[in-house]
């Protein structure tokens, strides 16, 4: 975990929270994710013209990852439809590094040390807090929470797949370009099928914002993929989820969501746990 790698992942975390906020801001979630996926597709097509073609060994991982990314997008759409951004985003993102730690140990043989295991325990406590604390008498939104947890599992799955695939690709830029192409077709095509003649009119008011969000998503994940070629998967996944605090702040400041002091403290606890997980390199 060199300073350059750390800086790249922190920038990715901020960028990721920002494009997720754009996605949540557009109330019609099918329109939102059609634009963001379409923006990623356009960037991928342009990038593929100028970067090396991924090696053959990477293509099974690319195909599996594309399917997982589409699943993730659908689950994220569901999460944002059902719950507040300031709650759904930390749950989805906080789940991912915990699962990646396990998957990296099983499939990539990157065994966590004592610090990482302590971090998993602390982050789990924070995750429960974000989900359940500070609701001021209201009941937990279990459908939204379950959707956010499933989103986190999808994130962990594609993070692990891509962590192996990008190392076999011969080019992290080629890998991200073709991943954006493969995953970027499904949701716009589905939106075109569902909305048919109405889609163009529905996209037009949000086109610029949504396409910027799509470009930001490519930058955010491209930086993560590059970092995964230079450091173990678990600490990269952990540091990336510093976006939890950014997401909580965006929810409170821009969406006027009453996140509540207990859930702010719980989100901070998740980040402390993630920080402990970063001790894998020491």
C-alpha cells in the first residue's frame, strides 16, 4: 500500500460516493441507472479504441464480473428506491470489505492477520449500528436493509472476481474499458424495452447529469482496478469504503436526511474497523 495507491483509492472513494449521490438524486431510478450505465458504456467504447485488448485469460472473469455488476446495479436501484441514501449507502459499502476479506482468503489465499480480523469485528458492529440505530422510534426498513446487504454481497463478489481478472488481463485500462462495455448494455436495453417510445423524453432532462455520473463511475472503479494490481484485495476494498463517511455527509447535507448522531457514530465505527483492516501490509 504505497502512498500513490492509497491516494488513488481515496480519490476513487470520494468519486464513488458522488456518482451514487447523482444516481439517488434522479428519482426515476430506471432513468438514472440507464444514463449512468450508458455513460460508462460510451467511455468504455472510446477507451477500448486506445488501450490494449485484455488477455484471453481475463475474459472468463470479465464475463462473470459484468453479470455481477448488472446484478449490483439492479440491487442498488432497489435500495435507493426503498431507503434513504445516508442509510443505504453505508450498509451496502460497509458489507463489501467484510465479505472481500473472506473471499480473498478462500480464493486468492490472501490470509487476514489479527488486525484485519479485529477490523472485521469492529466494522460489523458499526454496520449493525448504521442499519438499526438513530431511527427515533421508527421501525427498521427491513426490505431496504436486506436490499442494501445484498448489494454489498454483489460488490464483494465482483471485487474479488475483478481482483483476479485484472491481474491476468495484461492491462488494467483494457480490462476496465471492456468491463464498462459488457456491463453497460443491459440496463439501457432494459429501459428501452420497458419505456419504449417514452424513454428519450424521460432521459432528456437528466442526460448531462446522468452521463457525468457514468463517467465518474468509470474513473472510480478504474482507479480501484489499477490499485488491485499493486496491493492485496482486502485492504484495497477496506480503504475504498472510506466513502461511507462521504456518503453519510452527502445524505445529511444535500438530501436533508436526518441521519442522527447515533448512526453518524456507527458509520465512524465502521471506518475505524476498515482502518484496522488496512494493517494487513504492516
